[in-house]
C-alpha cells in the first residue's frame, strides 16, 4: 500500500540545511517501511510488508511507529525553521478523518486533520518546549480490519488526546495496548532515540 505525507513549504533540496534534515528523516523512514517517491508538496511511501491482510500486529505496529516518528520529526524540523507557529490548541484546526498524513503546514492549510496529524503536531510542539512525550497508538482488531487511534503519552504516564480536544465525538477504545503494541513500543521503533526519555528521566510505560 501507499501512504502520502503532505509536506508543502518544506525545502527538500540537499543544498540547504532544512532540505538535508528533511531528506535524512524521509530516507530513514523509507528504509524501514519500503521505499519513497517525492511529489510536488508531498512524499509517497510504499509500504512493503505492513498493513496487509496477513501482516502481523507486530509488523504493523513497527511500521506505524516509524511513520509516526517520521511525521513528528518533520514537524520538529518545521518548527525549527518556522518559529512563528500558532499552537495547535490555540488554532481553529478541528478533528476530521483524512487519508493524507499532514505535516503542520498542510494541517493548518486544510483546517482539519485526524489523530495521526493532530498528535504529531502536538508532540512536536511539546518537545520544542522541552517536555518529554511520544505518539502512541492502540488498536481494535476484527476479522477484516484493524482500527488504530493515536494520542500523546507524557512522561508521568498520563494521556493527552488532541483528537478529543479538537472535536472527535466517538470514544474509540479505552487507553491501553495489545501485547504486540507493548512489544513494539518497548523496542522503541523511534527516530534517533526521540521515543526515549532523557537519561535522568524515568520511563513510564502504560502497562506498568
């Protein structure tokens, strides 16, 4: 399958600092999930093994966490080079399901986004303030499909759900993860150690 990240306004050329940082995270993600192709204002990832009918929960979890880490890091790069950013909770952006994975400029231009885009935005904002957090996900599986919900976990084990704050009306699942999700998070499929607390912080996981 293919997943599209909307990256309007990002520099992607290797001659700029921003472009090199953007390419580094996109290359990192592509090596782990399959391949990538740049399009005008977007990058399309082809997912090789995950999200298929026979894909295991562990493989799906690893791919999803890689994609979330990539989207969050792209947002971190955006905030670094574009500091005049209106905070998500102060913006008129609201919750609505989308197929596209939106970086901050795409999310704000669209005016709405779902859990993946809202969470990646909020995590980047909090990390810029020096607050440890990470995007986490839970899932509800049936015979034919798996539904994921993505939210923010803070260092004290509490949760922040930007989708709810921004108008999501349905309560998809109680906080928690399957054993497959636990294992994926425990192994830390995050970019450059971003999913790990600092050395002097105690890591609190939701199943502890």
